[in-house]
C-alpha cells in the first residue's frame, strides 16, 4: 500500500514538473517572438534613418564643394555646425546601440542556458530522437545568433570609435578656412559617408537575421506544442 502511494505521488510530481517545464518553455518562446518583432520594427526605423543620413551627408558634401569654390566662409561655418550636430546625434545613437547590443548578448546567454536546461529535461524524460534533434537544432541556432550578435557589437564599437575620431578632427578644423583645413573637411565628410553607407548595409543584414530568428521562434513554438 505504502509503495503504491509512493509511486502515485512520484508520478504526480513528474507530471507537475513536466507540465511546468513545458509552460516555461512556451512562455519563453512567446517572449522571444515578441522581442524579435520589436527588433524588426526597430530595424525598419534604423534603415530609414541611416538612409536619410547618407542623403544628408551627400548634400552637405556638395554644399561644401560649392562653398569652397566660392570662398563662402559663412556657408562653410554653417556646414561646420550642421556636421557637428549630426556627429553629436550619431554618437548618442551609437551609445544606445551599444547598450542594445549588451542586452541582446545577455538574452543570448539566457537562451543558451534555457537550451541546456531543456536538453537535460528531455533526457530525463527519455524523449525520442526527434525531440532530441529539435533540441540540438535549437541550441545550434542560438549559438549562431550569439555569434551574429557578438559580430554586430564589435562592428558597432568600431563605428563609434571612428565617429569619435572624426568628431575630434572636425572640431580642430571648424572655424579654419585655410586650404589644408578645407581639404581635411572634405576627407572627413567622405569618411562619414562611408560609415553611413556601411551602416545601411549592416542594417539590412541585421533585419534578415532578426527575420530568421522570428521564424525559428515560431518553429520552436510548434515543437513545444508537439512535445507537450
């Protein structure tokens, strides 16, 4: 009698634990999907803003060429102020991007810990080969996402370092109208345009990766429903 009661209690505890684990996995996947949709909206906004930055820099470069040719120091001073304001805004946005990158890396670590926990749980429950293959694929996907996010963080840091360097050099030539200063202005604007174009390209890559992550989250929810 006592043995049967013990077995019944043990089975009940197993069911509760399994149900709780499945519920946790489902909640995690829904949360990840919600964050991925949020990142996609942010990607679209960043693509628009960065494309506008390229257009604005090209316009400023053309204005600088005309002002230098005409010896129009007033227009050059106005361009100095416009570039200084743009650099200040870009540096602030770069800092926000770095904070976002750190949050994504923390999220990647949490997802990998959750993958390991799910693998251990499925081993304990003696799940079949299909479920184990699903777990391995999820972990492989999350590791790839972490590599992508680490790459994005390195690129963002490098771009911010370049902007800080350009901002320091621009401050040195601002208000100076000799020939070397004019040449340096044009070179700095070219560097800024190269950075802006690289950002637009990087935005497109991040958007493709975020779309892929959203598809993976949907697949994981289907797997959880099948396993549950």
